[in-house]
C-alpha cells in the first residue's frame, strides 16, 4: 500500500473529532430545541352533518334535574351569563354582573357573593367568576383592581390576591383543577401586535399571553370576539382560538390541537377581516352572508360525551355537537320560528341556552316568562308533542312567570 495514497493519521483523527463534535452539537441543539416542544398528536377531523330527525340528544343523558331559582327583594334578575354546579350549590353569574349561590336541589337562595363598591372587600367591576374546589372559594375577577376577590359559599369574604397579568378587557375566566387561571380578552382600541385573545396564569403566578388579534383591530370601542370561548374539562381547558377552525386543549401550560372542524362554511382569515376595516360584528355578519363565510363560535361546553359549540349568531347556523365517542359531528338546525325551537327543546332534540358544563352534565337556563306562555302553551297546543321528561310540564306549570330563571341540568 502506497503511503502517498494514504491520509496522515493526524488528519484522520482531526476529521473524526470534527464529525463527532458537529454531531454532538446537532444532537444538543435538537435536544434543547425539543425540550419544551409539544409532541403533537394526530388531529381528528370532525365533519358536521345535519342531525337526523330521530336523533334525541336527551337520550344520551340519564337524569334531569329541574328547578326555578328563588327570587327575593335583593335577588331579582332575568338573564344568566354562567352557572357553576359544585358542592350542592349553583353559583350563578347574572347578565347584570352579580353573583348568587342557590341550593342545587331546591333553588333556594343561599347568599349573594360580594358587592360592588370601593371598599377592601368589594369589587369595582365583575369581569369573571370562577370556583376553586381546593380552597372552596368563589373567585370574583375585578379587572379594574387587577385582583381576584375570594368568598366562601356562604358569601363570607376570605381574601384577595393580585393577578400578575394585566387583566383589562376580560370577557370570561376559568380555573382548571390544577390551578391554572385562563382569561379571554375583548378586542379594544389598543388591540394590535401586543394584545392577545388569551392570558394564562400558572399556579406559581407566572403567566403568558397567546393568540394575537393582529392584524384585526377596532377603533374607539370594545367588543368580544366570543362570549365564552373556553371551558374547564378535567385537568385543563378546551377552547377555540380567534377566527380559527380548530378546537384546542390547554393542559399544564401546553397548547395541543384536538379537533379540526370540517364545515360547509369556512372561517375568514384575520387578514381578510382586517381588510374590511375596524372589526365590528355588523360588518362581519354582512361579509359572511355575502361571501359564504362562518362568523365563528360564541360559547363552548364539554362533558365526557359531548362538545357543544354555540355560534355567535345561532339563528343562522344552528348548534354544533361533537360526539367524542363516535367522533361524529351533528348540526342541530336553528330557526327564527320560536315555537319550533321550543318544540325541539321539549322533545329533547335540542338543548339550548346552555350556561355551564362539567364532565357529567350540561346546565341550561330559561327565562321564567317562557314557562306558561312558551313551554306550557306549546304542549297544550300540540298534544302529539312528547316531552323528553314527565317532569318538564310540571316544572313549567308550577313556575312563577315573574320569578327568577329556570334551570335544567342534563346529567349523564
């Protein structure tokens, strides 16, 4: 073997050292880059078909609890934003931004949670309401004080804590079982590159923002992009991003896509929405009607069996249900004919006006004025109409039409 045709040993060793070093650097880079990266699962695609007429959503629930909420001189309201069912208590946040606790079984008023004012135990503006099962307190998110004021289920003030993130323009709030606080924001004048749809506060008070509104913007006003765009489910949250056709999960601070929604109408992109000018729902509705786009979802709820997606404007699209066991998607049509809507509820083919959920149940709420002039009248005028529960007629016949709202809890 000719020595002249062989490379010097030192060159070979240096070359090998170079390769080993580069390989080590690449390996280290990959390791560091992936250390906090989420391993994304394969996303299930949900195709929505119109629900067959024989489909009764109530068949998927085994029990129904119905009660009218007690009315007193100091507890009068028409509309409800949110209901939390816990510890034998219904925590009700009204559209008037007040919070009351009622006995779950009887609807009897237990107490009012907090009062509006400038005192140390009072809130200036109720932006959201959560329940902490570990500490057994109701948390009032005060976006003006940038604090969460906490009360027990008897309305007794316990403590308050600073929220490390700036919480202006809050549209809703949720607390997961593992202690993460998730806040959704309204679009406001200052919306831009530095404003986001969500803020998440971890148990150690660290926080992060995500889902920027930009390039969408507004001018001189505040508007929600959704009313309740996230819901607590088990140890995390299920939520929708702004103008996005994917349902996501957030667990332990990690964001994971869960379902890709395949719909007849597509979501418009942020860039397209920004082109029409400052964001407002009147223009968005016009654009969607003329161009065939979908205006988006306003509320989301989840049980062990279903995910319910309620559009911002249900009269146009209906309601969307995901059966998690079969991964089937159903669209329950909506109609401007109010009598037909009531009939669907009575038969159990539709569940409307949902205000809360947990692993085991959906919670709906109806104004008391609908009792005799709505539900009872429909059952009287349509003798072939079969209620999904025998208790339904009794509930509405005995309800006070001038009283507080009526709650129906659908239990798996």
